[in-house]
């Protein structure tokens, strides 16, 4: 598995979402690279990492890959940040290997799909009803959901057309971020996402949560659909607390980097730091 190292200081393993994105979208994680060595994970099949020989996506296999990475880094225990689907892997990894994770940051994630979450995703998209690109974004999402695409390039274009829905507002900083992703050639691996979506009906990480020993910070944007899963994470993980980044959506380190740092740094640098940014 390939990875990119950014910054200086203690190691923070950063796993992207999708599933199927590589870790390049973390960039400097809103400036956290000034104080932490960010190990940006490129999961199997992305960013130069070899694909798995198996066809089906597996959270257990992804957790094993993270532990292989930990070993390769020479770390007995790691601090781990998982964003979105990277948070699914974080829940599984910290539950499967509880002695390997020191601190766990779950950003914009949840333990299972629910009707409440689906409604919140629709509500999050409708924050942008006034935008001229709103209808095109909805159509792209609908076409991708029913797999109305002929190849990887068409899939990628549909995905990126709807990418703006992830933000609370699609302003200059957010547009510049998406432009940088496109210039980098960042794309989500279609087969990984399709395989995961085929398993959504049985997706439920709640049994993993009580086994997590790591001190855990749940970080959500104020307008993030994943907030519907906050309570289950707080109740299920023994040592968990919550930080909200006000005014942000699914990418809080892009939308409000200073607020994101204010929420995360106290947790990383102390044994009991938490807060509301």
C-alpha cells in the first residue's frame, strides 16, 4: 500500500473516504501538517497502491492493511484519523486491533446507514438549491446511483459533478479545493465504491464500537449529514467525545481550517481535550 508523508511532528495516519479515494485530498489537513507528520493513505487500488485480488470490498481487509502500514512505519501504536468511509475503517481497525490505536479521530462518519441519514443527505444537498448547478448535480447523482455510466471516465465525471453537495456552501475556498483535485487527477475508484454500495444493506459497525479502547474524538461539520450517527458513536465507544465545526459540511478542514484545527489540536496534544469550534 502506497502513502504520502506531509509535515513534521508525531505521526497521524489519515485514511480517506469514498471508499475509493486516495489520500491526496487531505493536502495539509487545514494546517495540521505544521505540527503533525501526516501519513496520507492511498487505499488498495488508488494512488499507486496495488488492488486487492478479491472482487468484494472488505472492511476487515482494509483494517489489516492499516495494521500492515503501522508496522511498516515502525510504530507500536498510532493516532488515526478517518474521514467519511475512512472512518468506517477506523471503527473496524480500532475495534479489531484495540491496542494499536492511541487516539482515534472520526471525521464526518457514522456506524450504519439509516433512513434518517438518507433524509439528512438530501437535506444537505438542498442547501444548494439556489445554485445554477443544483439540478445538474442532482441528475449526476441519480445517474451514478443507478449506475448509468459506460466507463470509469464517465463515472468519475458524474461523481465530481455532484461533489459540491458535500460542502455547506460552495464558495471560493471550496471551488479552489475541487479545482486542485481535478488538476491532481484525483478520482475515486469505481469498483471499490460499487462493491461497497452492494453491501450497504448489511453495513453495521455498532458491534465494533464497545471494543474500541482508544480515546476518540468525533468531528462533524455543523451542517454535516453524518451528524445523524453522532449519538450512536458517543454511546457505543467507551471513551468518546464530540467536536462540532460550525458552518461546515463534509470537509471541515477545507471549509473552516482554523476552526477545524481549534477542534482537533487540543485532543491530539492532551489526554482530555475536546470542544466545540
